């Protein structure tokens, strides 16, 4: 649906409805929210044929527009993927409810008892591209964390998302919760996203973008409300002089090649010059044999004729493909300096058996996720035990790293007294 006569008025009304729904959802019991999630799962099962028919319509239109195969794959739903969506709802249902949990508590000398307690953020705006499963993941996470949500999906998944949102709203209704806590922008105009980025007259508290670099860049540039996002995943694996060879090979190849196109894939490997004679060739050759193109500095090029020369631009490139840049550095200090210069603050790892060096790296690399002797591909909320996630954040607000249920809450202070007054 496009060409709505008054996009600002339409979007402002969505914002008002979302804000009006926040209190009831914030006050809802865990049992009510879990009942809503169960009802959503049942509705998706019942409307399976409608969902598949809507998705076929979206996929056919995307093919007509000449979308690439990878895009079509992300857009497509089938029986297995619908089953996976239903399973994800049950995972979220079974996660601990963060709302109302006490983060910390203490008593002052005057007898005042102070608690820091988790509360929902309020209204979350989610702007995303052609992944229908994001519609359900985002809606369900916001529901469980007590937040209202306005969903603005891509035009390519419009019909699929509309049916899925109907299921989400049906679940809320059946559980006695306000269905306006989940709303979908009913138009595909780009201007609707612009209105969300302006905050809908104070009715959006946080924006979360899910999609490619151009979408995230636009959101970060134009948003007038806080944003949970990362622009790039320029991740590093540093192989220290005290690394175990087999571990270095196994972890680095996995970090690059398990899924080269995700934001947690390693894009640059750094190898300690003091261990290069023992470590560099095995790692480089293993990457090449795994089908990865290697672009290296002068030292790296000497170990295999298949290594291509790296340029300055390579150290700054998020390939999202089976390509890696490799550089020999002078120890952990230079590795940390390289990451500070070229990294994106997303995820970085060290491979070493030296605990002192590992702790230095973990302390001094200021990324959202820092690992020791593990693949950067663990940069995923599911691997953290968070269940589903809305995305990865690298900003300087309270949510950093995977954004799951807990990160969709903020806190307030509750003070309990017995007639205390403050002296003049």
C-alpha cells in the first residue's frame, strides 16, 4: 500500500495508539504475556496457508523486480521456516521475564530502602528489510519485555508481514492485552520511516534497524531518538605468539568461513610476528583450502603464492564474503592498536594460551563483544543464552552486544521509607 494522503497524521496516530497501550502491557503478568505468545504460536499454525499464500505473492513480486537469489532466500517462507518461527515463540515464552526483577537493593543509614528495578523501555520502533521472521521475533520480544512496538518492514515482505502481525495482535487480544501494543505501518512509503525516525511527537522511545548498511546508516544519521544498532561488523581475530596451532587454525577458519556473510564473521586476522614462523602458514593455508581468498601484507604473501596483496582499504573493509585480510603485527600491543584504528567495535577475539596476554586483550579492546580462544561467530544472542535477539548494538547507551529481552528494558529506582524527611 502506497500513496497515503497524509503520512504524518497516519504515523502520529500509530504512535498515539502504541503509547496508550504501553501501561497495560508494562503491568501485564508474566502468565498473561506467555499466554499471548502461546496464542500467537497457535494462530500462526492455524493461518499457515494464508501466510504461505501471502509470502508467494511477495516472492513473485520480488522476482519480477529482479531481486538477487540471496535476497529471495531471506524473503521466502516454507513449512520448515514457519515451524521455526513457532519454535522461536516457545523459546521466548520460556525465557525469564525481566520486567520487575530487582537489579540491586541497599539500605541507607536513615533507613530508606532503595531498589533498582527493571521496567520496559516504552515504545520501540523497528525498521527492517525483507525477513518476515523478524516480524515475529521483534513482536514477540517486545511483547515479553512489556514494550509496545511499531513495525516498519520492507515493501518486499509487506503481505507476509501483514498476516504475521494479524497473528501477533490476535494473540494479544486472546490474552486480554491491548492489541495496539503491536502495530505494523500500513504503507510502504519511505516517508513513513522518516516520521518514525523523528520520534512521532515523542511517542517512540528507541529505534532498532535491521538490514543492510544503507538502512542502518540512514537510521543513525536521521534518528532523533536513541538507536540500537551497528553500522559494520569489522571483526578481528588476533593469533598471539603463545597460541596453540591447531586451535588457531580451527577457530580462525570457523570465524571466517562458517557463515562469511554475517556481522560476526572475522574480516581481518592478525598474527604475532614472534609466532609467525609457527602459526602464519598453517592458518593461511587452511583458509585457502577452505575456499577463502586471502589478502595479506608482505610477510603473509611469502607463505603461499595464492595470497593476494592487501591494500590499506582492506584493513577497513567488511567483506561479508569468503575473503579475509591477514597482517603480521608486533605483539598484542600492535594488535590492539590495529583494532582501535580499523575496528568497528563489534566483535574481536584473541587466540592464546597465555592468560596474562588474554586478560590484557579482553580488558583493553573496547568492543561490544571480546572473546578468548573462541570464534567471533558466537556474536549471536542465541549463543549467549538470550534466546531470540533484535540485533547487535555497538553504541554507548545501556544496550551493547546482543539485544535480547533484558536489553529491551531500562530501570527505575524504588525507595521505601517510614516517614523519613530530608533535613534543611
